C-alpha cells in the first residue's frame, strides 16, 4: 500500500477473530501527524483489541497496520511510540524517584528532572514514597508521566483517566493539551464523550467491532 507521508498511523481493513468469533470487522482509519483522535465505544466494542493490533501486540487476522510507514514492531517505532495501557503496570516496590530515574536512564533523550516535576507536581515526600503507596489517581498520573519520559512522537492512551479523581484528571488534560501544542500525535480510547470532545480533533465510534 502507498504510504501517505502526512500520516503517522494507517490502518487498512483489519479484522480480528478469537476462536472464529469476530471482534474487529474491516476497520480502516488514518491519523495525521500531530492529530488527536478519540476512539469512543461501550465496553466490549473492541477498543482495547484494536489498540493491541495497532501496536503489534496482537496480530490482526487480516489487513495491515503501518506506523510511520513501517510495521508497528519496527525498532524505529519502539523509540517514538509510547503506550498507557488500561491497567497501571508500574512496579510498586520502588520509590517514585527511583522509578523516574530508571526510565530516564533507558532513553537516549529523556525529560529532565525539572520537566518531570513540572508534569507530575509531586511533593518531595511523594517522590520519596513507594509507588505502591500512592493513591489510584496518583499512580495513574505517574504511569502517564513515565510514558512521556522518552519524548514520544506518537502516544496511545487506553482509557487514560480510569481511576483518576477530578483534580488529577484536570492535570492530565492540561498535559494532553500541551502535548498537542508540541505536535505529538495522540490516539486514545474513552467511554466519556465529554472528555473526548474537548481534546480530540476527530472522534471515531466503534460498535460491535465496526467503525461507525
């Protein structure tokens, strides 16, 4: 398929079956560089399965996904794509500051301590706490900021505000707004139309595995 160089995510007619049961049916979509796209749909619509296929974590039964013209698992994509999964997958038995330093060390070009502090807004005491002792909302915000440490160009967020309280959610959307200003491409799922309509340039609706 011809690559559109203004697009960072291209999906051509993908389908996914589990034990012969179709979960995704002929889904095609195109996300331009710097665009924020919200994927809306009820539980069981196939949002998380679609996200997994876009990232190459699950293989689509048919069709093709391109991230920047390459297979999702290509090495160059690993360096510019970040994912916030539905479940917080952060180690709970490390201090917050240890976790942050660990992720800073992984990336060739990472956010500085000052940049991380401006995103996270944690007190020195909170940064000295074990990650497992944080509230649900704080863990979610920490998981999100960890995604940003490597300065991704393309960000996938699966139900990003699940478990956040009002103030943490507000902080989250402020950060998303700043990322949009910087030209980061954002693709996220939600059940909340009111969240998505404030931040997405475009909303896609998935229902029973089909894009409406």
